C-alpha cells in the first residue's frame, strides 16, 4: 500500500519530536528527505517549539524552510472548524489543532500526528472527521 495521495504532509511538533528523539533512523531519514524535497511541512503555530528543539531545528528550519505560515484563508478555515466540528471539545487555548487541520485543508495536505488525549479533540481526529488524510507515525512508516 502507498501513502494517501495529497499535495504534501504536515507533521505536528509532538510527532516530530517523538520521531527525532527515538532511534528510528528510517522514519527520521524519511521525514528529513520529505522536508528537503518540499513535501513535509509544519504549521507556523508550532514554530517556537521546532526552533527550540536541537534535532528539529536543522532539518525543518535551518536547512529547509518547511514552515507554512497562517494566512487569511487558513484563519477563516480555523473559524469554520471551531464552529463546525462536533466531536470532542477543543482544549481551551489550543490553537494548534485548528491551525494544523485548517492548513491541511487549505493546501491539500495530509497530517502526521501521534498526539492523543481522551478528553479533547486532536488534529488527527478532526482531520479524519473532515475527510483529510491523517496518519500516525507508525501508519506512515508502514506505508513508506
């Protein structure tokens, strides 16, 4: 099986950190390669986290500009998601979940996310509810 057809992928900070802090060299190599070829990105709402992490900063920021900035259309989609998603509630103050899904929708990207929580909506859950391709890092690696 192959990766779902998308215009690229967004990885959230939790998932990127987990991958780069692990000893899974195959996954790290795939993520670095995809960032280098322009098919892997991260949302600017998590820029500070990517900048602070010594293993993430080089491939995602210094060597490649993999950041996708929020735009007016993305912000509009964030508002629509906030009012139109009827699953688990969003964590108060959690802008990244809505921003990641809105960015994926706007650019036709899929989402890589290992973030889980029993009480609040995650980017992966919201994406799947909106028919956006969303994979965990394990699912992603299995399809490479």
